[in-house]
């Protein structure tokens, strides 16, 4: 939020400040939901995939997976992020 002296210096009305704050909030949320969040989920998905693919078959069996299950498991793990 703009400080009072900044608001006076720019000669902005309360309505203009509220509009700017709403636009900033919308843009921040749109960038987060549309760009940052999907990129982060993609990085996490790739990391999990690499880690699981690096395990031997016995270790995968210990956690209840087979090599054929890895892609399905990773896809389900990050579907709702």
C-alpha cells in the first residue's frame, strides 16, 4: 500500500489507489497461478522422476512400486498442484 506522503506526492485519489492495489493483486496472483506454480510443480515432478528412476528394482519394490509404475505415480502425485 502506498504511504500517505507518496499518495500526496503523486496526487492519487483513494479510488485510484484501490484500483492500483487491486490490479497489482490480480497480476501477482495471475503470474503465480499461471507461471510460477506450474513451473515449480514441473521441477518437483522432474526431481521425483529422476530420484525414483535412480532406485534399483529392489528399493522400488520396498516402497510398493515397479519400474513401470514410476510415470503413473509421479503424474498422480503432482496432478493437483
